């Protein structure tokens, strides 16, 4: 996959027009789109425009269960781990709506197994009540989509979210 650096840089600076224009060219394919979607999912500052681009990519066939490194770490793991605002939650909802597996298991090298585990991993170090409220709402979203409380945390998936 080769996501052009200028597209990645523009998106990270909040400019989505270059990405949208690139998506309308014949230089783009679904592997490149998956790389762009992975870039969005790995961003702490998800914006409304990012969610719009993500929805466009998913509607064009980018796999919602894409694993960037083949290690089980899916786009939903990344979005859950990096989500810090309402747009991160909307990104997670878009992935779930496109068929992302809420119980996907990451490689045992990760201390958490599932997207819910990835989300919960971050809650311990965030004293800000607004961010903690966001995490509660995001956990609720994942649970309503069928995420299991069991075996979501620990390298062997032995510990529950409880």
C-alpha cells in the first residue's frame, strides 16, 4: 500500500479536500484506501471530516476488519484505542455499521485482546471527567454492538472487562 505522503500530511493537518480529490482518481485502490482509513483510526484528534472520509472509504469497499500488520490489530482496535472525542465514537460506529468485528482478537503480544479491551486500557490514566464520559459512551456503543465483556484483556485473553 502506498498512501501518498501529501495526502497523509494534508489529512493530519485537517485538510480533507486533497484526500477526497485523490479518492476520485484512478491512482486510488482499496488497499490505499485501507491505509488512509488506518491513518484516520490511529489519530487522537478525529474530526467530523475524518468520519466523512471514513464513511466514504467504507462505502467504497474498504474492509472494516482490515489488519494493517496482520497481527489481529484491526481498524476497530485502533479506533477504540485512539478515540478521545465524539467523532472518534462516530468513527467506531461507522466501522461497526460496515461490519467490523467487535470481538476481533489481537495477537497475544498486545495486553488487550479485543477492541473493548483496547478502549479500557486507556481509561485508567485519564482523570478528565469529560474524556471518561466519552469512554463510557464508547464502551456502551461496543457492548450494544455485541462486544463481549469476557476474555477481552490480557495477553491470553483471560481477564474480563469487569
